[in-house]
C-alpha cells in the first residue's frame, strides 16, 4: 500500500499529527536495535535494560528472527514522612528479516549489561560440485 505523504494545496492533512504520533509510540515501545555484518556472521544488538533472560522469547522461522518479551521494573523509596513507588510494565516485539545466506539453524544470543547480542552465522559457500564427464568414442 502506498501512503500519501502530503495533500494537494497549501494546508497540511489533518491526519498527519496522528500518523506521526502513532509512529513515535511504536518507536518508544520497541527496543532500540542495530544490525551489522561481518565476513562470517550478522550481528543484531538490542537494548533491553531491566529485562531478564526468562522474560525474552527469541525464535527463527522461515527467514524471520522474532524477539518478544516483557519489561517489568519497580522502584520503591521510603522516608520518615514520605513514600514513593514506581512501576513500569510493558510487552515489546521486534522482527528482523534475515538475508538468504544467513544460517538460521546456528543462531546464538548473549544477554549482558542490558544488551541482547544476537549472532547469526553466514552459510559457508560450498564449492560447486564437479565431476568428470566421460567421453564416448563415436
């Protein structure tokens, strides 16, 4: 689907602020990530501060790497005459389409200091099979 980005005439669309708000909410809920490629593997780093390993679901299916989870944080402070409590809960998900040369059977993940690092090895290039062709005498 092609979305129209502007209207004809001088006045902007009345729906533009709502579209921008929706994309900003999606960016806020989805964890920040970055992807890179090296000679033998792809690496995806996802920022997940405060998320425990048990609250993360990472799967690969049909060339799509899917990350789902839930963030649960709480903070409580007490004083002689005051009390403060804050809680944050929220589910998140991210999906990444893997390139054709990604070996989705050997994906590894490491959670350290609030960053989930996912390593997807590249398939090794196998040499084309060759065989000697027998030549028959005519």
